[in-house]
């Protein structure tokens, strides 16, 4: 054990040091309190032995200084004479571990030193166990904490109508209907609406219901983006797969989203992008409540509420033959159509105020209100990205500016885009039959990239809207963006 020995009597100090060295300890000697305090701060001393009466800094003052350094756990023993018992008692009250009378009895010193060594060993062991326990608890609860934090953040607006920003009769009717669907888990629900209108929030209302009881129920809510996964991967992602189902599959197989959502809700976002050959299997899940894993022969029963969301016109896709008619009508048993923000303009300013206050509070800035001129800009904009775009705009404003009032200069980007929205539509009048391939050649890749670039700019980066504008599927647009060749960089779009 590393011991700090403090005594202005060099002879006494040398004798004690020699004895402690024989016991196997390491000893650092100091002749006064100031020297000892400096050594203590720089070193690591589980035990301090100090005379009480010393020049510059007494043993009692040294004790108080050591006690003030709470980051170090040190046991202090003070030496005192026969006639100085009052000071010894004061030292014990100040936090000294024990005291010894001078001249020092080496047997008593050996006993105290051994006790302190055991005490320090217990302190170290306790620290290790405490840290290990804390690490294990943190590791065991981190995933749960993150999930609860994520759900609470998203569900904090579902406790009451005001909390989720319901300011119009249209949205109030939709939320009421969603809460009715909550009571019947066997009914599939189809939520239609443009990107950013709040389809996921509505799906969570269907899952969690009124929220007047428990904040979070135990049933899982699992979502899958059908547009972001290719056909083969989508099947294994949804149904899971058995060992050896395909090249590169895990040797133990893997559960799918249907397994993870058992007893809860599965949200199929962008359901219109599911390949036609897999739509029949989804219909079987909805009607028969059963499925097979990829590469497997065992039939699995499922108890999952199916909610589907889409920004595509499924009825049109049914007529085009890219979406099954029977699946479409089965999904429409429960149906919700969320109108775009431009069709419920009475929501714009209340939502903007709610988001602005929310983000201003997070950034600790001063935004309290929206000026009349800024409100006109907000009301004049078409909001192609709907509520999500409005929310992101208010977050950007709160991040970039700090003012008591939202003003037009904070929304300059919206003003410019509004002007673009109201420009005459210079429609291309050249028909495909009129196009003539130049004799010098034609860089199809470059022109395709430029067209996509312009579509994304016109739709303010909204890939779904850009795909609709180009007359292609969202998945086709994603494929094109991944290829992104030519001089026009699509990387940031």
C-alpha cells in the first residue's frame, strides 16, 4: 500500500517509515503539511499518517483539505500527544479514520495499517462491482431506453388531440376514425395520402388507441418500407427464411417482420411498391392469418394487425394491372384518406406555431410568435412536402435564427419557391414522334440525369413527388439515383 507519512520530527518520521517498509508498504515522507498536500494531490495514497502539530499546515488542516478532495478515497490517521486528546476527538469528527498516541506503538500501528489495507481493498472491490453492475444495467437497458425514448418522442403528440396538432375538422374526423380501428385488430387498414401528410402518426394512433391509459403498451409496432427493398429481399424481410434458403443466408435462418410484430401491428409503408408476385402472399397473410418462411415448408400462424400506407393511386394501379384487385379491396375494409396540407390551410399557422415553439424550446432561443407578413408567406406556399416539410422548415428556422418573432427574412427560401410555383408552366410540346435523334449522337445518360435533377429541384427534394412527376415508380427513381452517372451530381438530392 502506498502511504504518505507526514511529521516535522525527522527522527520519529524515519523510525515509522522504516517499520512500514518492513511491513511491505511504500512510503513517501514529508516534513510539513504544505509539502504533504502537494504530494497528495499529485500522487495516489490510500493511507495518510500525519502528526497533528506541524508548522505551515497542521495535521488537522491537512485532514480537512484531503476530505475536501472527494474524488479520492483516503484513510487518514493522526498522531497526537497525551495532553492533546481534545484535538484527536475533533479530528475523528472531521473524518479521520483513527488516531495514535505518541510515542507510537508499532504494534498498534501495524494493526491500524492492516485494517486500513482491508478497508481500501473493500473500497476497490466495491467500486469494481458497482461499475460492473452499472455497465451491465446500462447494457441491458440501453436498447429498451432508446426504444422507449423513440416511441415517447413520436407518441408524445398522441396523448390528446391538441398534442398531435389537430386544428381542423378534417383531421379530427380522421383521428376519431383511426381510434375506432384500434378496437378491431382483425381489420386491415389502408392509409392513403401524399408524402409527409402524417400517415405514420395515424398508423400509430390506430396501434396505440386513445392513450388515455398506459403511455406505452407492450404490443410491438413494426414498420417496413416496401419501396426501399428489392423484391427478393422484401420477401425474406417480411416472412423470414429457413436455413439455406438462398446463397448468403444465415445458417440458423432468420425471423421476419411478421414474427417481430406478433401480437402487435405491422405497418407496410409504400405498399404500392410490393412486387405483383408477392401481393398474393400478403393477401394470404391478411385473409388466412398464416404464412411460410422463404425456403420453408412449415406453416406459421400470425396474430398481427396489418396497416398499409401509400402515396400512390392504388385504384389506378389496379386498372393498370400492377396491383391486385382482390388485395386492394381487402385492404380498403378500413380506409383513411389524409388530405394534403394545401387542402386544409387552416392547419398551417397553428402547426407552424406548434413546431416553432417546440424547436425554439430545444434550441433555447426566443421565438414566441409569427408575424402577420411571415404568416402570409406560409399560407401562400403550396407545401408539396406537407406537414413534414412544414415541420422541417420550422426546425431549420429555429436552428438558423434567434428572434422573438418569425419574420419574412427568416422564410426567404419559401418566398423564392413560391415565386417559382406561380411561374407559367412551360410545358414541353414536343411529342415522342417528333423527336429526331441528332446525327452527331445523343448522350442519353446526361439528359436523363439532368431531367431527374430538375424534377427533384422542382419537388424540393421530394423523391416520391419527383417520381410521380416523371411518370415512374419511386423504386425506379431510387435505382436511377444509385447509378447517378454523368456531369450532374445527384448525390445530395
